[in-house]
C-alpha cells in the first residue's frame, strides 16, 4: 500500500502542476460550466482514449497520458462545481489560492477513498488492464448522465460525487500503470 500511496502522490503532483499552470493561463473560466458540460468534457477525453486504444494510433500529438490527466483535473473541477454551483460570468472570480485549497481538499478525499477501497479489494486494480479503466470510466460517465437526466432523483444509487471520485481514482490507476510501462 505504501507503494501505491507514493505513486498516487507522484501522479497527483503532475496533475496539480498542470492544473495550476492552466489556472494561471485561463483563470477560473471553467466555473461557468454546468456540471453536464464537465461530464461531457470527461466523456470526450475517455472516448478519445478508447479510440486510441482500439486503433493503436493517434493523429493528434497528445496521447493517452495527457487525456487521463485531463480526466483527473475535470473530475476535481466537477467536485468543486457540485459544492460551489455554476458561476455566472459576472461572478466568476475565485482567488487562485482558494481554488488550490479546494483542489487539495478533493484530492485528499479521493485519496482517502482509494485507501479504503484498496484495503477491501487488496489492490485488485493492479491486475486490471488500462483498457478496463477506460471502459469503467465511460460506464461511470453514462451513469452520471443518467443521474443528471433524472435530476439526481435516484432510488438506490450513489450520487454524482461518488461517480466522479471513482473516475478520478480509475484515472490515477491508469496513470500509475502507464508510468510503469514508460
């Protein structure tokens, strides 16, 4: 488990570094996105990963790794939007230091979930294929879309936040596995 936590921290350090650089360049423009738009951004990235996996090649320079990084960062943005709500263009500002604190908060919650699930599942994810993570992420996105379509009125299912955390953690697992092969 110590190895997993170290690898988790390395993956998140890279993701956070990219998030902070984009925060500098673009500000919090993503705050105007409705949750459904963030879900669709994650879908686009996951679908591109699946396409590359199936074709074995890609024409756009960025490969699979940047797409999983994007999924992680969008999953965190989704958690922020769940908590803060969508912002209007007039009220879009949010200090960078507050955004970074929120980012760290949601990463910590994702890490705690990973620790708990890893305890119960004995790191079964290490024996899975990256393509399985991609498929599970796509399934989670379809679940999220269904929950959005029924306005969150579920009978038995986990909420949106749980699905975004699962997407976050499966993407971390994928990056750990991909880093092992590079």
